[in-house]
């Protein structure tokens, strides 16, 4: 359309709506409707289309730097779209500063190998490591109607350090609906540490807002699990947790064991303690014992030098004892065989 721009010049472009929102007035406890202030650019014409949001009057202690804010927005809006994008500008920096501008991208999480399962339009199956399995559907049925779910779930390569990465993000029509680590499950269950430390994912359930009662809480932080449909969704989610946990058990053990070997230097310690060729069996038993314990440790324990040293000392102690025990058992079985052969003569 034609109209005047902010400088009063006649141009061809896009009509501008300019509103100024005051948070303190919005939060006032009153029955009156809030009416935002109309800005000076309202009704002018702009050469570019888009939405510009300017935030001001921050509490200084609550303002994140642009990198953290980019991650926070990626967590909430990190779905790829050709229709729109978010660009951040830090007005406290100059344009040649590396942190002056950030384009919000997809929320990037590195997953642990061999732990990711995906759900697609094939409602009767999911994919894992390139294979299709049907023991967990991509959705669930309730009262004769199927509620599809697409997306993925996995374990992250490393335990997440903050709540931004925690758990599975649930989207409805491309917008964040909730974020959950345990699908409303209570505490103190088997594998809880791994689930709460490693579980990540992104699933889409566009039917969440199609019900008479919207299943998405107002703050978009959780689901109304008490609703009949929410309860079925919860049961599906708990089955997903069990499936991901079972499939991730061996990769987690492998990762923990590799980290334990690196932190404890167990291989060199065992070699130093039992260096002779005839002590090869002792070295093997000591290493097997260390792996048996080390791979079941939590990552915070593996990173604790005192805790890893305990396992190293136990391994060095048990290696000779286990080897001796096996030798005695072999000798006993051999003697039994010899006695049996002698009695048959």
C-alpha cells in the first residue's frame, strides 16, 4: 500500500502497527481491560515486512547475555520454519562486535550413539538404528480414535547442565506446549538418574488443543495429565521412557566405562601392579572386575577421583583372589575327574 513512512515521505510498503506494552500495568490487579499505548509509528508505512520487538527496563541481575538468550529462545521456538525467523540484537554492543547479533536457530543437542528412536507417519511402528519395530506405536488410541505422535527421543551424549536441555519438548502446531523429563511419573524409580540426566527429545502432538478442554497449561510448561486424554498420553510416555531406557542401557554403560578408564588410568595401574607374563590372568580378572563396577557408576561418581581410586584398589585386590579361586576350582574339578576315572578301572 501507499502511505507515509516515519519521516513523512510517501512510499509503497507495508502498514505498521506500533504498540507499547507496560509490564507493570499489565500485571496490575484490576477488572479493567488493559489498553496498550499506541506508538508514534502506528499507521505509517514501512519498506520491510516483519515484527520488531524491543525490550527495555530490565532488572540488571536478570538479563542474560545474548548467547544464553539465543539458547533459551531456541529451546522454545527452535523448530525450523521457512515462514519466519528470530534475530537478536544487543543494543549495548557495537555492530562490529561478535556478540552484537544472533539468529535463533534450531535447539541443537548431540545425542548418544545408538540411543535414538524416531516416530513418523507410520503410526504402528517406530525406527531405531535404521530398523522398524512395532512394539511401541507412534501414538495411542482412546475411545476408538487414534492420536498420532511424531518426533524423536534419545539420550544426550553428556548429562545436561541446565533445564534448557532437560527432557522431551512437546510441541503442538509448531509451538512449545510442554517440557517433560518423566511424563508426570513420581520419583524413586529404577533408572531415574539416567532418565533425568540424559533423556532428550522432541515430539509433536497437534491434537493437544483440539479438545473441548485445552490440554496445554496456560504457561505452556506442562500438560493437564489429569484429563482422560492426558492420562493416556502419560501412559504412552511412560512406555517410551522404558523403551529408550532399555535401548540406551548398553551405550550408557559403554560411555561410563570409557570415561572411567580415562579418569582412573586403570589399564596402566593394573599393568604396573602385575607386570610379569605369568600374571596375565590376574590382569584380565582385575580388568573384568573394574569394568563390572565402573560401567554401573554414575557419571558424577566416575568424575570423582576418590571414588574411582576406591574401584582401582578393589580391582587390584580382587584380581589375584579371583584368579586363585578359579585355579582352585579347576584343580578340584580335575581331581574329581581323575578319581572318577580311577574308580572305573
